[in-house]
C-alpha cells in the first residue's frame, strides 16, 4: 500500500484492523525502549513478530509509521493531562494542577515515555517538514490548554493569565529536561516547588 493509499484510508475514517492495532502497540513498546531516531524497519519488524513488507502495507511508509507512533505517544500525554485536569480540582488552582503534573513527570516509571517525547519534540524543531512536523507546537498547546483550565475564568484570556501559565509550563519543561539528564529527583522537585511557591 502506498503512502497515498494509507492516507486515503485514514481520511475515509476506516477503522484500523486488529493486526494494525496489535503491531502499532508492539511498535510503540519497542520505540519506548529503543527510541525513534535510528529506527530501522527490519530490526523493528523482527522484534515485534512482523516483516517490513507488512509494516509498509499497514502504515504506508516509515514516515507513516513514525507519525502513527507519535500520535500514540500524544494519546498517552493527553490521557495524563485530562486526568490531572478533571479529577474535581477547583478552577483557579493552577499550583495544584502544576504540582500534579510534576509528580507524574518525576515518576521513574514514566521515564521512557518522556525520553521519547523529548526526542520527538527536538526532531520536530530541526526537521519541521518530516513526520515529526508540528509535534512540538501541538504539545505546547496541549499543556497550555490544561493549565488554562486551572486558572480562574476571568484570568484565562488576559495577558497576565497567559504569562502565568506560560511561566509554569517553562518551569515544568525545564525541570523535566534537567531531571532526564541528571536523574536528580530531589533537587528538581525542590526547584519546581520553589518556583510554584513564588506565584
């Protein structure tokens, strides 16, 4: 199947087959462990019990597979964000939502997903026309939307409201990069709490 054929099938809203879903999930587990940057279809296919030909048939191209895996990673991200934004937190409690986000980001069990996210984020900046296109911008907006819902309604659309949630996002993302580089949970958590306590 060509990339155009795969895109046409997606545009028509055809539900993916069970095999498509099975291989997507297996490939997703593989890239969580090995990353996306140097992904080659043959080792991937061998590892997940398939073949390059089948992967190309189901996903259209290697770029099509990468886009599918990035969409799968974003699904996990959005599930996290919605879960933190909708557990009954009172509107206007931006600090509580930010602390919940950081607790999730700092949990060791999420490390592989976050490394994959950072890789995709960086690649979307240096290869804006590739399969990573728009990933960084979209994820920034996802997080800002969640933080906006945690602000008082009257503040959300003001310049001060936009600056406040942008600052909180900058603190979380910066601390995350530091944590992934050093593994120092105690220091980065103290830094996040210090920054949030100043708001």
